C-alpha cells in the first residue's frame, strides 16, 4: 500500500502553506524571478528528505540539474544546520546534469528504471529547472507546438514516476514579463508570469509563486490550487537553507 508522505521545506511557514510540506505522488512547481529562492528550496529539500519523522522513513534524492545550479557546499552548510553528516547527506543525493530537452527526457526514463530497481529508496525527484532546456531547444513561435508536445510528454512521465514509485516531484519554473510575450502565459500579477503555458500549469498538482521582499526575505504564494487556499507566507534564505 502506498502511503502519501510530506517532506518539510525547512520553513514551518512554507510547510503550512503547502498543507504540511512537499507531497509524494504529486508534482510541486515553484516559479519566480531570478534569486527568488527556487534553487535554495530545492537544496534544502535535498537535506530534509533524508530526515525521518514519525510517519516518514526518510530517503534519497535524485537531482536533475539543467542550469548548473547544484552546489555541494550549500548542501554541506544545510546538513550542518540539521546536525547531519555532510558526507553521508551528499552521498544520498544522486546528481545528474541534463544537456538538452531530449537528454532530460531520456534521463527521466532512466530514473524510472532506477526507482523500479531500488524500490522505496528514493523519496524526492528534483528538476531544476523543468523549462530551461526547452526554451533553449525550441526558440520562436514556429516550434511552439512541438515544444509543448515534448513538454507534455515530460510532465506525464514525471506524474507517472511520482505515482508509481511514491516519490515527491519538485520542479522549478521561470517567469517572463509581459514585455517579452513570446510564449503562452498565465497571468499571476500585472507583469510577472510563469512560462510553459497550460501544459506546465495543469500538469503540476501544486504551484507556488515566489517573490523577493527585502534582503533574505521571500514571499511564497499558492497559485491557483484546487485544494489549497490562495495564501501567502514569508520565509528566509540563510546559510542553513530555507527557514522561517
Ligand atoms: P534563478 O532563476 O536564477 O535560478 P532562483 O530562484 O533559483 O533563481 P536561488 O538560487 O534559489 O534563486 O536564490 C538565490 C538567492 O539566495 C540570492 O538572493 C542569494 O543571495 C540567496 N542565498 C544564496 N545562498 C545564501 C546564503 N548562504 N545565505 C543567505 N542567502 C543566500
Ligand atoms: Mg535557480
């Protein structure tokens, strides 16, 4: 029997916003401008996923990196915050770099095989970012349909993986402003919108918009969820990762 679990983000505020944390058998998407904290949340989750709780055993992490965003030194800092062995925390993160959108898809196919072989070992799959390589590979309007088809395949594979192997899927997405309106967009504010159109929107269970406030403070807001209230919460980015 597959028991749904929730992984803490490291911030009680953010966990509350998410209804307890990042959920298994589900896709959580965060989007926001550069520096809004997407990668920092991903790094913190790499560590918190390994911490068992009363009803969660803890487990390994698969990190698919499309933007060279992974920083082992940040993982070490965050591990120290939670009084964990830096080396063993790093060893429990399987890191894969994707070079183009097709490669990213093939990696996800291999991930499915790996999760099948190592049943119950991996609890979190991160793709940071889900869209970057698609934006590189499919430039301009003429290939938009093709891009959206490939993106849809990728998202349905992610959904299948999350459900079949009971893992949490955490993806990051980018935003564009209305000034640069060449992709299908969803309005979230007056000027900032997530990219990827309907496919990326509707294939994610939970979407969270991030924005910078002042200094290391960030605001997270639930975006258009069928289950969660459209609330906002603040969190901070520190040496120890994401916290209140
Ligand atoms: P992008 O779209 O460029 O990938 P992002 O949303 O992934 O952006 P992050 O890399 O998560 O952005 O966040 C970068 C922010 O985190 C910067 O503002 C940086 O100052 C802050 N930050 C990084 N490390 C630390 C730290 N050790 N302590 C405090 N803040 C930090
Ligand atoms: Mg990033």
